[in-house]
């Protein structure tokens, strides 16, 4: 179920406030009308028509005055309610705007923290890769030194080293080609220092 937007929530809250205020106003009007009806006394039956009409006129005038006063009060209350509703709507919109601003600040702060963490992670990864590369270069050099030592030992032990030298030279050329391929595939800027 989608979440309502802050503007839609603010509109609903304004409508709810309006319903509460108008409901109370109607209750007040009904109470006033009940009091008015109770205050009207039953007319006495008198034989004189002039008195009856005079009383009727007085009652009508009182009734009209009361109705005018009630209408004025209702209009004044409506104006107060509208002003209060507008004020509440503005407060709700101000709060909604400040929340949006706070959410934007929180998002930017999170992005900043993530960028810092990612930079640290990248530096750590590069250091780890550099250490691994240095280790492999060191191991390769040590292996080449051991092979060089072994070849010298083998050549010194043989009485006629010429046929073995040609075979050995071919094996060394293959080793050099493989070493060249490995070196060419290393990333830029990671050339091993010369021995």
C-alpha cells in the first residue's frame, strides 16, 4: 500500500480539523435554538385581537433579532475557524517542508559517510594487491636464483656440458618468454624494481 505524500496527509488533517470545528459549532447552534424554544412562553388566549397581534409582533421581532444575532455569531465563528484552519494548514506545510529538508540532509550525510568508507576500502584493497604483487615478484626472483644455482651446479658436474647447454638455453628462453608475458600482464605502475 503506497504511503500518502506529506501534502496529502496535511490536506487530510486540515479536513479533519474543519469537521471537528464545524461539528462543535452546529452543536452550539442547536443548544441555542433549544434555549430559545424554551424561552418562548405559550400565548394566553385573550379575547382581544389587538393584544394577540401585538404579542405576535413582539415575538416575531424577538425571534428575528435572535436569528440575526445567531447568524452573526455563526458567521464570526466560521471566520475564526477558517483563519484557524489556514493557520494550522500553514504550520503543517512548514513542518512537512522542514522534514523534507531534514531527510535531504540525512541522505547527503549518508552519501558522504559511504564515500569515505568506500575510499578507505579502495585504499586497503590497493595496498593488499600491492603486497601480493611484491610477494609474487620476490618469490619469482628467489626461484630464478635457485634455478641459476642449480644450473651452475649441474653444468659444473658434467664433463661435456655442450649438448646440455643448448637444451638448457632453450629452456631458459621459454622461461624468459613466460616471465615476459607475466610482466606484460601486470597492471600499469607496478613494474618490479631491477635486481
